């Protein structure tokens, strides 16, 4: 059974604990090879707990939910890995435990109190947590950013955004830090800071402030946010791009992970699939180095918006190396570019970006066929089918209100344009009818002329001469009689 | 779908480029620019159906069209350039054997009851042509002037050969499908192309290898709409194309822009753009 300190919550459970490969990978690099006492405050997943246990002599896990604590205590290995304590942060502080060498609160400071806790604001909670750490301790704290892109674009009212603070409006806290600078001021001694985009992407904050629109760091952030569960007013990708252009991407990240004290060397970025380091040569991902430059999608969207088809054509002919970053898995001949172009089409059209191609090309596969040909790939039916299948498996942007309104507006425009098209066709048919009437009149005139010619004296003379000539030639006469007899018998 | 698309057999040329029947070209779903102009690609009062696409020769008309609130543009390049690709040998002679000047008089139009005649001092223009040109001159008149005997005879009596390339047609009737073929063939035999206004023929001539010249009385067009700025604007925007001696390299560069050479597209792409592939 877990140890109980004041402030436990029951019945209660905290869902979605902090964790995942990005956080675990980051902590694996950060934590010392061997620490004495470690505190993990708040809900964290089993990988984080196992990692801490493997690097520490003694691990304490603080959970406010009694049932979560019981389940965790029951699930831990027989040889024990950590001590589970249930209760609130202030309750643990009251118990005056020995100082910890490592404190991990990657889940943040919002799920550490219960309804029986004092009304502690964010700085007070931070101070309590740091009070549990020894003077040279390594402390990791997750901080939510109220000025984040997803917060600004969240279409829910403020009161409906949080489920865990019903007993007290924790986010209505004037002392809660609202920027990275305020976090630094409040905590002091922040050694490094990582921006968190969703649960699976961490990017070093300094790199984010220096990145630009369309660069890999921005694309990492955008990709993570596009899979966010937050119901949105508008697509996050556009906002991410604007933020990157302004050098504000770190400032509008959904949250940060701040590190106080010294730890191991960490990478530039952590994702669900691995890590990456930004070097002087570019982004080192495994044994590959990718340029720290605008990606193909950004360039192509810009060329399409400028309606610069020659520029688009020239760029499409050189874009091959970037297929690898657009489509997961190993390159598969011409199928990979097909999949990449299908994905680009979906983003271009679905995102209501400006471009010079008519709707009948966008509706079917014609755009993809056009672009594939620009890339030097013959767009066969097989390549198109397989490319389409792969593209359908790639993550798509989540629905948002602005896109829904734009879809609606586009549908109205389509109706108006179709009506115009019908009007134009009717008018063309009228021209064509006129053309037919003119031709018909010409035919009638010619027929009348022919009739007049036939009934004229010279035509009659010519006819008589022809008959006489036939009579004077027995062979032709016999032939003519035979032909008429045959026609009569077959009648 | 508009009958202007058939002017000068332009639809026919594009259909041939796309590998389709060029005797009876399929309908183009939109409007095809039929002559070079200083505006959006069409005359200032041209009507457009909602949703129809606008196919311009080059990018500048597309940009100007945007300022008029028009959208749905796609730049395709001038059909004359496609014809040049389709007919690489038509009318070609060794470069040193090209001679004479093909001189285009600014022309009127059919008018449709709204005017369309040109008015100016032909005698003075003839004098200037004689003073300027050092080799034989052939005057090209559009049929609207060719059929005005007083105009045609003025040039014939001046000793020039006078020719007419045919009619562009109207409401799908009377289109000379070989109009541009005949022009291309002629251009490739001449050393110079000249006109009294910067016009389509000058750009076609330069594209076909002629040295250009633009001089003389630009004359007045009955009912001319100065909305786009007229001759003064032309002088401001294309000074390198005006005069009796023009820098050929500069003229070629401008011609490539105005005829949209970089916008030429492969046949398969054109079939998709014009919705020319069968859908059933």
C-alpha cells in the first residue's frame, strides 16, 4: 500500500500522465548516471518511472490520486523500484522528507494539489517543490504556456478547457507565469529550456527563437501541433509559420520543460521516432544530415500562391531529395513522389491556399499527374493508386472552424461558378446553333443552285448528249440495261 | 467556350499541340487571350462568365487582371510559340537569305456595329517607311483595311507589295485556320518586322527571328477605349521596343516575357488544364 500524506484525492484518477518517447529520451540524456534520492511529482508514465528507478538509489513517486497510487504500487516489479506516496504536494512538504537530489515534475504543477490543499498559486507550488530538493539538485518542471498557439486558437471557452481544476480555478492565477521570461524570473537559475509541442516533441528553445518559416524546427512544431486534440478555430500551421517568421515560435509553444541545475548533455530535438541535433552542417538525424533550410512544401506553396508555374515546374524537377522527409518509410521508387504530391495536393487544396490551377484539375488526380510529370515521373495508374494509398495514411490536419467556413464559402462559389459555366455553355450553343443555321442555309443555297443548273438548257443538252453516247456504245448500253434489270429484280 | 478562342486558329493550334483534332478543336473551358495588349489580356469591356478560366499568354496581363478584381488565371504562353515548335521548318531560309521588311499597319476590327475603323495620314506614313527601310517592303493589312480600297491602293501605288493573312473569324465562322501558319512562314523569310504601333505582329516577328522597328503615325482607332492608358503607357512600359533601330537582344527578352515563352507546357498538361481529356 502506498504511503498516505495529507491532501490525497479519492475517488479520483489523473489521465494522460506525462511521458512518451520524447520525454523519456530527454530525461535519459539529462539524468545523471547515478543519483541518490529522486522525487517524481505528479502523474508520469511507467517509462519515466523505470528510467528514474534505473538511475537512482531511491525513488519516491507522489500521486494525489489514491487509486492511481494503489495501482502503481501494485504494478511495480517485485524487487521494488520506487516508493509510492499518495497525497498533495503541500502534504508531502509537511512530512519534511529528506532532500531529493533529483526532482521531476514534467507533468507540471497543476496536478499536485487536492481539494483539501491550501489555495497555493503557481509560484507557491514551485517554491514548495523546490523546497523538497537539495541545494545542488537537478529539477525538471513542466510549464504550461497560456499564450500558446493552441491556447489562442482553442475554440472552447476558458471555463471548459480544464477538467482537473474544478475545485479551484487554478488557471485564473495572476501570478502564473505567462512567458518564458516570467518563468525564468520566477524560478531563477534555469539552465536550459525546451519547448513542448504535444506529448511527443521537444525542441530546444534557443533553436526555436532562431528558426525561420519552413525550416525543420518549425516543421517539427507544426507537425506536432496538427495532431493536437485541441478543438481549433483556425489551422495551427499558418500560425506556426507566422510565429517562426517573427522569431516567436518558442514564445507561443504550448508549454516548456525547464531544467534547474546541471545534468547531462541533451540533444536539440526529441520526437516519438528519435532525436536530432542542429549542427553547423545542418540537422543530424541518425547518419543523415538535412539542411537547415526551407522545406519543399513551403517553397511550393509560395510558388503556387505567386501563380508562378514555371518556377514551380523548375523546383519540382529538383525536389527529389526531400521526398524522404515527407513520406515515412524507405523510398519506394516513383511511388514515394506520388505519395508526396498527393499529400501536397491535400494540403494545398484543403488548406485553401492560393494557386493557379482550375477546380476540375484539383478534384481528380490531374494536379498530381501534372506535378509528377514536372518531377520527371510518368504518372501511371499503378503509381497513382499506391501513392494515394500511402498519402491516406499520413497524418492530416484536424478540422477547424475557419476551414469549415472556407469550405462553405467555396461550395457557394462553386455553385455560382457552375451556374456561370452553364450560362456560358448555353451561349456557346446559341453561337453553334447560329453556325448550324448558316451552314444549313449554305447547303440549301447550293442545292437550289444545283437544281437550277440541272434544269437549265445547257444541263439538259449535256444529259441528252450523255444518253446518246451510251446508245452509240453497245457495251455501255448492255451494262446499263443489266444494272437496271438487277435493281428491278432485287426490289 | 468563347468564340474569340477560335480567332486566328489559336484553339486549333493548341489542339494540335495537345495531340487532338485541329480541324475541329475541342471547346476551351474559359477564355484564351487572342492578342497582345497593355491590359488584362482582353479589351476593357470584355464580358466574362462566372467561373470561366482566363488563359493569358504571359504573366503581366494576369497581374493586371487581378487589379481589376478578376481571378482564375492561368498563363499558358502564346499559341504562336507552340506553332513555332510544331513547325520548326515552315518557311525557314538560311539566315543570310532573309531580306526585306514585313510592315504591319495598325488595324481596325470588325466592329460589330460599334465602329472599328482606323484613321490617319497614310501618305505621310508611306513617306516615312520609304525614308527608313533600305530593303523591299511588304505591307501586311488586316482584311478590314485590305478591303478598304482607298487604304490598300495607297500602299500599292507607293510601290509596296500588299498582302493579307486572312480573317480571324467571328462567331466560329470565317476563321482562317492557317492564319498564323501563313504569318510564321512569312516572318521566317523577312529580315525586319515593323509597325506603327507596338502590337502582336511585332512580338511574333521577333519570336520568328526578325529585327523589329516601331515608328510612324500610330493612327487613331474609331471607338478606341483609352482605359488601359493607350500609346503613352506603351512608351513608358516598353521603350526598348520603340524606334527605327531597336536593340535585338532587349527586344527578344521582352518578347519572351510578353509571349510567355517560359510558360509553354507539355501536351499532357495542356489537356488537363483545358479539361480536354475524356471523362466518360
